[in-house]
């Protein structure tokens, strides 16, 4: 058997087949280029149509992605049929079904985050701009994609969070509404008239500008502490962390000034100190010597 002649015949056949397929490859490349143009045009058209509605930005991104993905799937299928005329939708789906199992096991985390991103975009809660807290991460949501979300921490760092974490774990949305309740504990001495102290605290909190007095102010005698009777003071103010800190600062200052004016003492906690005798190093070992 002449192996060299056989190899030469096979290479010539492959070269002839490749040359014969060049027109098909050119048409397939043209189809891909046309698909790219149509996908960009469809995305802009989708932005124009959706932009006239009050739809959420995250859902808008999802619609753009779905439109672009659908156009690319159709375009790639047409290009594949041009290159391989024997390819049919049934055979393509069968091949995709077998490959999807292998790909699913290999890229399980990626698909999990992808599906979680779709569900996060579809649901109404947690919009871009909300301040959230999840798994020890507190910050403002800046971007939501199909795989990950960008959360800007209150200290300025950007945290990239996989969508599966935000979907599978409880998420506290601090800015879901414009106002939320804040609280602080205030202690007064045991010789204080508690009704009078509660009235002084209430009036001082009501005079703070940032406090929504119309939603009510709660003053509860909470517990007997070691050196004081503690009140739990609760009020409504802005829902953002900064609004909460600012209102708490003003409330604490107002309560302290009002209690001082009323002559009501805010006691220090009693601290028991244990004093130990200090012995110089030179005297160590001489303390237990018998006296001559």
C-alpha cells in the first residue's frame, strides 16, 4: 500500500472540499455580520420603545438582552445551515440537548447566577439606587447584570456580588420606602420622676426638624439598669443611612440639652475597681522571709 499517495489524495480532497465551501463560508460570515447589525438596531429600537414607559432599569436591561440573544441565536442557526446544508432544527436541538447536560455540569455556578439575575430583574423589589444589606454587605445598588450586581459600600468601595447570593439569602432593602424608624436608649437616674422624664424627652424629640412627628414618637421605659432606668426612644426619619445618622445626632443632642435644662441626671454606670499592691522586683522573694 502506498501510504504517501493515499495521504496525498486525502489532502487534495480536503483542499478541494475547502475551496468548494469557501462561498458558503463567505455567505455565513455575511449572515453573522448582518446579524450583528440587526441586533444593534433591534436593541436601539427596544430602548426607544421601552424608554417611553415607566419600566424599571433592571427590567429594561433584561428586555434588551433577550432581544439581542434571540436575534443572535437565529442568525447563528442560519449561518450554520449555510455551511452545513444537512443541518436541521431537529438535529440541532438534539445536539444542543446532549451538549447542554455536559455544559450544565461544567458551568453550574455561571448558569445559577444567570437565572438568579433574570429573576432579580423581573421582580419589583431591589431597584438600582436602593441601599441594601445582605450577608454583611451594606451599600447602594449601582448596576444589575445577568450574572452579578455592583454594590457601592457606604465607605466607597465597590463590591461585585454574584446574583445567586442576592437571590438565595435574605436582603434588607433599607430604602424601600422614604422613611423608616430609628431608635436610641436614654438612661435617667433612679430618683427621677419617670413620667416627667418621658414628657421632657418627647417634647425635645418633637422639636427636631428631621423627625416626622406626625407618624408618632415612642417613649418606653425599658429596663432597670445597674445605675439608671432606661428609656427606649423611637422616631421616624429618612430611610437612607446618612439620614438616619443625622437624625440620631440631632435627637441625642436635643434630649441631652432638654434633660440638662430640666435638672434630670443621666448617670454614669457604676464601675468597680480592684486595686492591687505593686511590689518592686527587688523585694520579690523577700516578703516571706522570717524576721531575725
